[in-house]
């Protein structure tokens, strides 16, 4: 019987970057999906006749569901593992994204947005958990930066792709395409993701040995650490360096898409 490799003999594999690429594409899809409604608002205004206040409430429901979903998926991914937890998240938000195509009332879009928020909350917890088990500590910042850049890529891609797709095939097609992209990613996830705790592909620490598991801390204990308080402060976006520039980029990208869609819609209904 062949000897099993010792922990110190387990090399760090470049396969971890395949996992990181999957996380990047999932984050890109995530940020495309959440922008579609705003980009299609000029077209939907003619069908729904909603006020800006009603549109704002629909998006507020998404944000509330998204915040709640963070707590749920944090527990769910810890309980059932990264592969299943992440898969449930993207399957839920992709189904919700496609379900927008079935909505024809303000209430219908509100339900679809809540469902989208409940599904999308698993992306960041799942991605961070995957990075923590696949990458040694010295590489985790780089890996997190790489997958999280998908949020900016998605914010820039959506205005370039969604309005032309909606004008060519109808606004329903934009939502259906977003859902289909998520399910295509899901296939790749099941094909390529591996459990690093059961393979010799595991993330390794100094000397080639797998990183030791982190000790668990109660929630109250976290408040004693200055790092926790600083994280809370920097999560308040106006205090985050560079946030204003990134926010302006996203805002301009979204405005470009909205204006493009509005001009095209005006030409369409004028003929």
C-alpha cells in the first residue's frame, strides 16, 4: 500500500488560482446582476409607471435582504461547507435574477429583489472562506484583492452589456441571461472545486505544512480587538481611502448605461 504523504511534504499548488478565478467570475456576475434593474429603469418606467420613491423602496428591500443574508450564509457555509454553501448562494441569486423576467408589477419586482438579496449575501462569506482554506496567510490579501476586483469589473461591464441586450431582445432577456450566466458558473464550480482538507492540494503554511486551524473566538471577544473597531470604521465607505474615486467610477458607468438606454428607448418609442 503506497505511503500517504506527510503534512510537511504537501506542496503548495498553483491550482489555488483556478479557485480564485472562479471566485472572481462569481463576484463579477454578482455585481452585474444587482445593477440590471437600475440600468433598465428607463425601459421599465413605460410599463410600470412607478415613481422614484417606489423604485427606491424596491431597491431598499434588496439591501435589507442582502444584509440579513450575510448572517445566514456565514452560518450556512460554516455548517455545510464551502462547496455546497457557495453553490446554494449562486443558485438562489441566479434563479432570482432570472425570475425578474416574470415580474410585471411593482410588487413582483419587489419580491424578486428580496430573493436576489437573500441569495447574493453568500458571495463574500463564501469567497473569503475559500481563500482562507486554499491560500497561506501570506497570499490571502492578494487572493482577496483579485477576486474582489470582480465587483469593479461587474460594475463596468453591466452598463456596456445590459442596455444593448435589452434593446435587441427585450428587457426580459437581460434578466434571463444573467441567471443563465450564474448557472453556467455553477457547473464550473462543481467540476473544478476541490476540498483542500482532503487533498494534497491544500493551502500550506511556512515550511510546506498545512496552516493550523484558527482558534474559535466568541463574538464578544472580538470587540476587545482594535482591528475589529477599525474594520467597522473603514467599512463606513466615506472613510475608506479610494472609495470616492471608485464610487464615482461606478456611478459614471451606471449613468452611462442608463442614459444610453434612455436615448435608445426614446428612439424606439418615437418610431
